[in-house]
């Protein structure tokens, strides 16, 4: 491992569900501290791409290299990858039977073998950063969707990941909850976290993204800086998508 | 809509309207209770009348000594209580083994391994589609001499394998009812498969598994009566022995039945209390 490797590299990645081609020849490069936003119509494979990165899905063709190391079926390899990659889900997926604090400390204690006290301090530190430190003793069911999603971000951060994946983190939230979550993400981006974010929040994308990726039908149609993507999309599909998504703003 | 006009028709208030008394309505619990009393009364009358017609000589006064006696201030359990002790022992050991078999079978059924799934399926189908009595004979006459266990453990193992086939499906359903997102979230924070099961999946599945599992314990208690055919000295065996000694078939069978009933009903009550407590804890 050295710093000249890209954080993440995908080479010709393909993925099929039965005969349905979910991903086709996906090539991506993500540098350290780069912020990438993936957008595209539903069913375009955006979520599948990032789920392949921490191997919630297996790719069937091509290569995925994380920090220069290729993802394989080897269990130790998968565990290492998951230690280094944090993920935030659309539906938060907090553990409802555990307190907020236990949600955060479980990974560090079991996977990083961190002492309990240290894990607790770490958890409180990140809860403070997402502005819910005072609710550490509560259970997920007692919180609003926005708060739960911020807890989920803190939970991922507790693993001290090198790369954060966000899978439509605001899509399941009530409108008034969205900005709180986006604020946390913007802050995170400001701290130099490497991240890939699947989202429809184009305001967030414009503000934060270094790179925009547009996908349709399982393939990458366009890659470029947001200024170019939003102002001069080269493909018809991207133009159509942008006109649909931005028409109400 | 014109709000002012609306409120003139019927004043709207945030206060709840007064509750109606349930006692005099058609849903009154008094009617329920009256029905129950009438039903039980008829039942008791039928039994008594029937016994009278066959000129049965009730000897309830002789029954208590078979439950327990107090001699010189010392409590001496009778055959029925000792039999109950053995029944509870059988249930206890069987249930532990049942849980192990159930969990293992459920995990095999959900696993990716073809041979694992095959073993589990063959076990489930074989046990469910043959009579328990035949299984008991196989365990007692075939398996027990081979592996060198006595009739008690042959019975315990047989019951455990029998109930395990039902327990496996209960546990499988419980594990599958935990949403996929929970598995994924556990994976995403890098938990091993074992930790995922132990810290995330089982704690959420157990509240769902517990009620049907109590049903399983209750059927285990009831099924343990079948061990009387291989002469394990449990409650039913003791009952049989007493009847051949005393000829008080009615009294002894009613008593044995009542003892089973007390145990199973208190078990259900205990579990609903635990569930209630757990629900408050959430």
C-alpha cells in the first residue's frame, strides 16, 4: 500500500442478476480525498456499483481494487475491505435492539478489537460531530429519521474508514430532515474524507462533488466535474435526466 | 369549507367524549362469564351423571397420599410428584438438546452448502413423516444398545430429535423475518458471520421465536407421556402403575391430567409475562 495508489479503481466491472445485466463495463478511478457523486434514473445500477465496493454484492466480471488490493472471495480480504469502507444506507439500518451507543461501539469492539472504554469515547466523539451526543442512551425507534441517519453516519465513521459510501442517504427522509443530514455530509467532505455518494440531491452534488458520474442502464454514461456535467451534459440521456430532475427546482 | 358554519352544526372539542359503560352493553363481560359458568356446569353435571349411571365408586379421599404425604412433619413426595419430577427432568434435557438441534438444522437449511441443506431436509422429512412411537422404538431398541445409553436418555434423545424438527422451522422463520438490511448493516461494519448472528440477528429473532418455542416446550411436556411405553418412570407411567394397583382409573387420570394442565398453563403465563416485560423494555 502506498499513497500513489488510487483509493478505488474499478476495471471493466460487470454484474448480472440471472440474465439481467445490472452493471456493464464499469470503469472508475477515485483518488484520495476525492468526492464523487453518482446519479442516474432508478434501476440504472448506481446503488449496485457502491454495493460492489464493500462486497454486499459480488461482481462477476472485471476487477475492483481498493487501495491497490483486489477484492476477492477470500473472507479475510472481505473483512479487511469492510473495515476500511464505511457505508450509509437509504433506510439507515440501525440495530433496533441496541442503544445508540451500542450501535456505534459494536463494530470497533468486535472488529477492531478496541477496548470498551476507548470505543465509547470514540462513539461519543462522533455523536457530537453529528450533533446528537445527548441521545446516546436512546434506542433508534425513539428518534426521527434524520437523527437516525446521522447516527448511521456516526456508526460508519467509528470504524475510521478510508472511504465512505452513501446509498441515497436522504431519499427516505421527510423533507425537513434532509438538510441536517446533508450538513453533516458537507462537513465530512470538508474534512477531506474520500466519499462516493449516490443521491438525487443536486444542490449537494454541485456544492461538494469533485466528480459527477451519470449512469443509465448499468453503464457509466458520463464522468466529469459538476460544472461541466450540469451546464453542458454531452449525452442526450444525461440532458433528459437533468431536465426531469431539475424541472421542479 | 366554511369552518364557522361547520362549528355551529356540531361543536368540535379536543376532549374525548365520555366512555360508555361496558357492563350493560351487548359486549358486556358479565354475559361472557355467565356463558362460561353455564358451560362448565353442564360439563361437570354430565361427568357426574355418567359416573353415577355406571355406579362408579368415587374415592377422591385416597388420592392425596399418591401426590404427597406428611409424616412426622416431613414432606414425602408420592409417586405422582416423583413422576412429575422425572417428567420435568426429561423436558429440561430434551429442550436443551432440541434447541441445539433446531438451531443447527435451521442454519444448515439457510446455508449455501448443498450437502448441509440435504442433511437438514432429509432429517426434517424423516422425523415429520413417521410416527413418534416408531421413532421411540428405534431409539430404544436399536440406537440405545449401540451407543450404550439407558432408557431415560434414549427417551430424551428421541423427544429432542422429534421436537427439533419443529423447532428448526420456528428458528428458520424467526431468522428470516429479520430484515435483510440488518444483515447488510452488520456486514458493512465488518462483523464476522458468527458475530452477526450473535449480536444482530439472534437478539432480534428471539422475541419472535419465543412464543412458538413455548408451544414447543408445552408439546414436549405432553409428548413425554409416550415414554411410559418404554417404562421411564415419569408422570404417566406412575399413573398407570397406580391404577393397576388401586383400580381408581377416574381419579388418577383426572389428577394426572390436572397436573399436566397446571404445569403447561403456568408455563404459558410465565412466558406471556416475560414477553410483556420485554415489550416494556423496548
